[in-house]
C-alpha cells in the first residue's frame, strides 16, 4: 500500500511538472510571436513612435530590458522629431 501511494504521488508530481513546463513553453511562444508582430509593424512604419513603443512593451514583458529601452528611446526621438516638424510647418 505504501508503494502504491508513493507511485501515485510521483505520478502526480510528474504530471504537475510537465503541465508547468508546457504552460511556460506556450507563454514563451506567445511572447516570441508578439515580438515578431511588433517588429513587422516597426518595419512597415519605421517613423511611427507608437510602433516602437509597442515593440518596447513586448520586449520588456519578455524580460529583454536593454532592447526595450532602445525601442523606447527611438519612440521618444521620433515623437520629438514629429513635434518639431509639426511646429515648424
């Protein structure tokens, strides 16, 4: 009886481990897909501060803070340039 209980607990723990592992894999795939979509948006509209900011948000959520910072800096630069061009016009 003790061996059966031990095997049951081991099976349950194995199941929970693989379930957690699968969930993390799915989340990583979603983050990668989200980053790819926002990279495509930046490629389509390189002068759009919003595209750069959205890509920065996706990178930050994925823990890629340096890359996110560069995107935020690009968004800031494009915003300032856009405001300067609008004010000069």
